[in-house]
C-alpha cells in the first residue's frame, strides 16, 4: 500500500472508531432533514436534532483533505441528504461530487450518484443526492462504498504516467438502514468491507484491417490496476465511464499529428460496463479480407502483455501482478488525406474516447473464499488513443504487396507493367492505323511486355505454391515410407 493510501487508511480507522463509540452510546437515532419549497435547513441544524451529536468532534484541520460521511437523512419530500465532515473546509474549500452507492445490503448494481452542495457550516456540509427518490419500502438500504471530490492540483499528486486524475475517491464502507417508526424515519448503520484501488493505468489497443482506400479499425480501451487486498482470481467487475466523439489526423505509421486531436466533450455520454471473467467481445473488421478479433474482458497483467502488441510505455505501466479490465470498444472511421490516392500522407480518423473511468465493484476469490465488494477508485482518464500498430495504414503498393504476399518492388513492377499493357492495348489499334511502321514496333514491344508479365505471374504463383508443394512432398514421403514398412 502506498504511503498516501496508508495515511488515509489510518485516518479513516480512527474516525470510524470515534463514530462507533458515538453510535453505541447514542443507539438508534432520528434526524429531521426537511425543507420547504424554497429553502433548505443547515447542516448543523439538522445534525443537532440527534441527541448524540457533538460538534466538538469535528474540529478544523487544514492538513486533512479527506471527506468523511457522517450521516444521511430522508426528507418529507422524498429527497435523500448526506452530511459530511471536511476538516480543511475553512482553509481549502472542497466540494464532494458523487457517491458510489447501491440500494440493497449487497453491492450488486452499485452506481455513481451526483451530489449538490446545499450548506456549509464550518467543517460540516450538507448535500442532496441527485436523482434519488426515497422508496416506499418499510426498510430502505443505502449501501455507500465511497465518496468523491474533484482533483485539486494544490493538494493532490499527479499520476506518474500520461493519465489524468479527474476525481479523488474516499472510502466509506457503510450501510445506512432507514425505517419508518411512529411515522418518522429512524436510522441505523453498520460497517462493511470495501476494496481500494491503489494504482491504476488507462490505455488502449488498436486493431486494424488495412485496405487501399481506408482502414477499418477498432480501439479497445482498458484499465490496469492493483488493490489493497490480494486476489487469486477475479470473476466480475463494474466500471463506470463517460465517452465522447473525437476527430484527429494520423500519419501513415498511425502516429497522431500534433494539434489535430479535436474532442467533442459537449456530446459526452455516461455508460457502465458490467464485466465477467467468461465474457468476451468479438469484432469483425471489413476489408478485402475480413478479419475477426476476439478478446476477453478480464485478464491478469502478465497474460495481457503476452497477448498484445503494447508500446514500451504501456508495458512499463502494467506490472505482472496487475489486473486488466477491457471495458470499452470504439470502431473507427479512417480515410486518406493528402499525398494523392495511391500514396496518402495522412489519414483522417473519427472515433470515441472514454474519460472519468472508475471501478465500482469487484467480485474475486482469495484463499478459496469469494468476496463481492464495492471498490474505492479515483476517476481517471487515459492519454490519447494508442496507435500501437507500426505501419498502421499502408500506401497502395504496400497494400498490394501484402494482399499478394510479394515484395513491394514486385508489386510496383506488376502494377506498372499491367498499366502499360492496358495503355498499349487501347492505343495500339489507333497507332497501327495512323503509323503502320510504328504500330508494328509497338506490337513487338507489347508482345515482349506481355511475355514478361506472364512469367512474373508464373513466378509469383510458384512462390505462393512452394510451401504447399513442400507439404505435399512430405506427405508423399511419409506415405511411401509407411507402405514400405507394411
């Protein structure tokens, strides 16, 4: 565990013990958190309705930048409020952004829910949970794994790779249970285990089917990570993210040209990938020859690196003991620009990029026991799409050489030879009528060229068939040997 995570863990343990002592002496509690149509009550006013609440337990501490969840409340209008202790609030003003929460005793279906700040009373804050309406069930569960705040450049470290941290997550690990007693809500709580993502890295792998006029392609995005708990096997994972369209220009080797990346962030959408170890994605890329690519959703870091053509930077950011989740695939549109149709200098690309990626849940096995826990994961965004296919897009002659299985020089000779034959075949009848003598010379040249092309095609055919001839000879040799032995 990193020193930052260890410090955070120790602080939360001490704070959890303090809350446990308060809950033992205070027992079950009620909290009136209601509001009229135009104004909400303050955080301090709401919390003081609990007889066990002690304001002195929440002192100012400029060095503590964590966000602690201390209470929830349901309003008479069916809204859900949460109350936080933010020790540095007087000196470093922080705003919580989201909760990772499910509405049952388990973390199945856990999701991110936005928060709106309603009041700040010193180090105590009151938030409304956006989009949540209180259920009419007799017993209501609020299973909260973590709480988020925006990344702050003045207090938070930068990732040591090309990734960006968007939001920082703090562990909560509590189930709040709400019941209606004598017409009023009554609350209790219990602590549950969570698993913390200690380090992560977001990247992508590009799959291509190269063609002459275009390249049919697909980007597969992944998040590699390690945790504060050992895992012998990983069975399921939930990953939430946004994704947005973009355009860019790449050179013939697939490398991004500076200043051409154009994200369309206003068109971003949210999504969640619920991944399983036995799940897989199958992608068909069209072209002269159709190509199929299939990948599993969950890998060990070691297996993932062995299976993919990663860049040196990517491989360095994925140690063997990491786990890798492939959570999003984006098909690309690639078309040539500049340099002419036969030899384009660059390609215009349209695709989708994910951002604000967070792991919400992990189901895993350790020492023969299966755990299903909420995950405490910062929101991160990877760098630009990785063009990790050298010579990603080919010019016409390279494409022709690959299609025929011959060297590029032979493809060029074949192309220009056939082109010359076509031109001569069209021009020869006309020239023979106008210039009989010149026409006869052209016939001779045409005949020689035709003979050369025929021999070239025979040579190519011989090269293509050579491996099959070798296999056939080996089969005959084995068969004859068997016959002699009989």
